[in-house]
C-alpha cells in the first residue's frame, strides 16, 4: 500500500508542490495583510478555507484526470497487491493530500494568533470531513459504474436527483438557511466534528468495500 | 501434475455476449495458441484469469492457487501483456520498470536491461513518447523481467503495422524459445503464433470449438480434389465441398476417412494436399463444431 502511495506522490510531485505552494502563498498574504486577524469567528474563516480547498480541488482534478487517461486502476489491479490494500491506498492518497492542506490552514490560523481556540480546530476538522464526505460520494458514484449494467449507479444518481429536488424545494420554501444553520451549528463543537468525521470515515470505508467488489478494473 | 492454469466452468455474461461455460487448462512448459475472431471472448477469458474482470461463475487456478484478488501471491507467477499497455506515461521506461520491480521478489534488473538491448529499446524516453511497437516491447520486458512461470499474452501486437509486428515477434520468439515457461497466447492472427504454439484452442462466440496439437491438425486436415459424376452423396469428415460439373474439391478434417469413402464411391483422379495452419483455422472457425469435435 505504501509503495503505491509513495509512487503516486512521486509521480504527481510537481503539481502537488505547486498546489501546496499556492495555498501557502495565499495564507502568507492573508496573514500579512491582516485579513485573518480581522476574522472574529471560526466560521468567518470559511472563505479562507475555501480558497485553500480550491487548490486542493484543482489538484484532485489533475490527479484524477491523469489516472483516468493513463488507466492507472488497470495497472494497479494487475499488481500482486491485495485488492483491499489498493482500495485503502487510493482513499489514503486523497486523505493525505487533504491533510497537507489542513496543516497549511492550521499554520495560517495559528500564525494569525487564533490557534489557541479549540473552536478553530473543530471547525477545521468538521469542514475537512465535510469535504472528504463529498469526495467519498464522488468516488462511490464512480466505483458504482463498474457493476455490470450501471443499476447501482442509477439508483445512487436517483438519490442525488431527489436530494437536489429537496434542496430546491427547501430554498423555494425559505427553509434552506435555517436548515443549514441547524446542520452547521455543531461545526465548531467536538460533537459536531466527531459526527462529520465519522460520516466521512464511514463513506471512505464504504467506498473501499465497493472498490474491492467491483466487477471490472479495466478503466 | 500441477497445471499452469486451469479454468473450470468460467462464465462471464455481457448484455450482448456470453463467454462460456468454458473449461481450459494449460500444462507447464506448453505453448497454447488461443485463436478466435475479434469479439469471440479471448480478451474476456484473460481479463477474468488475471482478475481485471470478475467472472460471473466458475473457478480459476494458477499453479493450484485460486485467482483470489485478495490473496494475490498467484500473480507472482504470471507475466501478462494485455491488449492495452498501461504505464506511468510521464516516466521513462526505466522508472516504470523500477516501479514494477518493487512488487516482484524475483525481479531482475539485469534481465530487464538485457531484454531492452535485445529489443533494441531505449529505456530513457518517457512512455508517452514511445511508438506503438516500443510500448509493446516495454510491456513485454515488464512481463518477463520477474521470470514468470506462466506468460499470458493477449494480442500483444494488435494495432501494429506488419513490419513492426514481425520485428517484435521475431525477438519475442527468440526470447521465449529459450525458456521452459507455459505460454498462453491469444490472437486472431494465427501466423503470429503458429511458429511457437504446441497446441491451439479455437474460440468462437464464447465457446471453445476445438483444441488440438498443431501436429494433429496438420496431419489430419487435407484439401482433396477428385472427379465423380454421381449426384446424391455426402462425404464424411468434411467442412466444405465445392464442385464444377464432375470436378469436386473438399476440405477434410480426417483425410483417411474421406479418402476411404471416396475409394468406395469409385471417385477418380483423387489428390490430397496438406493445408497450412492458417487455412485450417479458417475452416475450423467457420465450420460446424459438432462434426469437428466428434471427429477429434
């Protein structure tokens, strides 16, 4: 598993370095310009977190598109490595890359003199877990495409469509903001962080299970 | 004896195609050509065997070990060159081989470098800059450098122009003729494998129509011409029958039976010609499997 992880990081090191460098530069600017200091609550650092996350998203798109084009899953599936370890390596890579960005974010927050407040830590954990949750859902959707006639993928997409309809309905009914406030209220609490981390971990685990049971590794 | 691989009742179903139920085995040291037209199920068989595709039913063993993807020690005995050659495209051949070397305890860098020399392949170029022929060569080196006991080749030269294909095959056969390994070579171009194969298995529409040694095929099959004026007769052990007036030409998969019958009928000017393995393959794949199977 480590061999695969190390190889992937080595293979993508230029773009990983560039993405981290852009995150670091942005945080340096944010700290030096005093933007971060003026943010008086963990939630107020959301915009900052979003910018760092954007670099992460570009990184994921780059790595994902390379893997797809170069049919990396096919290459790895042929190696004498247990399928379970391959599935874990894949998700561990995502986790590692995101952990790197979290560290940059934590350093930035601490440099701005806000590191002692635990609320920032919980906020960081919750928002990272939330992003992991989205990434895991995308991975699950992609992996479900390798089960014969796409039945599971259609069911999954059906739930996704229902979710979008629900969100539109809540928005039209004027209930979306109170609901979001309710959902994100525990964001800065230990219980909230634990809930989001557990959901993300559960979905990561689910994707590893789905990956190991795929019917095809041709693409 | 432990088979290099054995496939029992393999079934893989797609919306418009079903492979199997398929039974196939390969003894160590044997070279088996797996011949069939495009879409007959050759790649699917190999994909199931190496674990790229999950079979819907059946059992597969490699040197007596189940091809379980979660206990993949059996993969150490396999060298596989597929219908597509996948690499880390931005890395050189050398780096790609170094990556693979980590997973195979028997990997020999010396052998890899020797093979590259024999194939006349530069290992310093990024994989994405390699020509089709050179990608095949790199894939072959990757499959051979850990000295596998079983080599699985799935139309490795498909898509190459005839000159490059001949060049790759020449070196490949030179390398393989030295060894004792079992080789399973899937192709729709029989001339690619006829030089190397001990046995041939013919696959059509997901089913094996015939498996025979190359010698048996060339010994038994004949093109027979003769003159006969009778109308109502049916010759045994034949797959095709053409005639112009009293001049007839048949393809026989058991020439002794056919010639005996022609003698009994009183046919004149009977002449039998040996067939090339390519011609035999065409006849098998387009002929009636029931007749041929019952005769073999």
